[in-house]
């Protein structure tokens, strides 16, 4: 019974979404349809009821204009769509690259704090020993600065909605964890607790690089060179 109700709710949601998309499409298509219909009507009227060549030419020109208007606007909309998509793709790639840079700077500070010699992407077999954590104020200050820079970038990119929702979500989790690390260090809480947040942060940073296809992007960049 529960499964039936669940499927029923899903079907209703899908129907609503499809209906809304159809309505949206129809609303956008109404001006074009009216213009085409008007052009056909004017041309048909001139052929059936007008006798003077001057009036026929005039109405034919009006009909041609009405028929041409949808084509002009469709061409404009399509060109604008291609340009906007191209710019958005380039902006998206640039922001992804900038975020990568911030995350590598953050990883550099985490490497100093955890005293792990090598942190590579993708991350594997990271042995984090909370007894060896080094909370040098210089590392903590640098970590806070890189985090602030990344949060500023996220705030700006969120306004123009460049990043995909899942990417924004991962970055939000990363910033939350790093803020938690900074708070734990500020109040001198036990290293074991801080180590747990560090492990989560490293895992989420790894998720970011996996979600954005960092390895493939790096290989593609190397091939271009």
C-alpha cells in the first residue's frame, strides 16, 4: 500500500512538472504563432479580396514581414543561447580551476598541520595520527585566509549560478568542516577531535576533485601542452 502511494505521488509530481514545461513552452510560442497566423491571414485576404496591384503588393509585404518576424526572433534567441552557453561554460571552467587552486592551498596547510609528507589527488591511504598534529599559528592563519578567499568566490559564483548544485553542496560542506577545525583550534580542543574534522575535510576535498573530474581535466591539459 505504501509503495503504491509512493509511486502515485511520483506520477503526480511528474505530471505537474511536464504540464508546467508544456505551459511555459506554449506561453513562449504564442507570439510566434500569432505572427505566423497573421501573415497567412493577410496573404490569403489579399489574394481573395483585393484587386488593385498596389494594395496587393502592400498586403503581401505586410504578410511577408509577419512571417519573417518569428524567424528573426528565433534566430536571435538561438544565437543568444549559444553565446550565453559558451560564456557560461568558460566561466564555469575558470571558477572550477580557481577553486582547485584554493583547495590545493588549503591542502598545503593541512599537510603542514598533519605532518603528512605527500597528499596527492585522488587521496589514498592517508594515515592521520592526531598525536603528531602541529597547530602552528602560521598554518592556522594561512588556512583561515585561504578559506575566506574561497568563501568570497563561492558567494560571487552563487549569485550568477555558475557552479552545479552538487558542486556547491560539496564546497559548502568543505567550508563548514574547515570552519569547525578553526573553531576547535581557537578554543584549544583535544587534537583527537580536530583530527576527525581534518579526516572529513580531506575526504570531502577528494569528493570535489572526483565530482569535477580533476584527473581527466589534468590529463586533457597535459595533452594540450
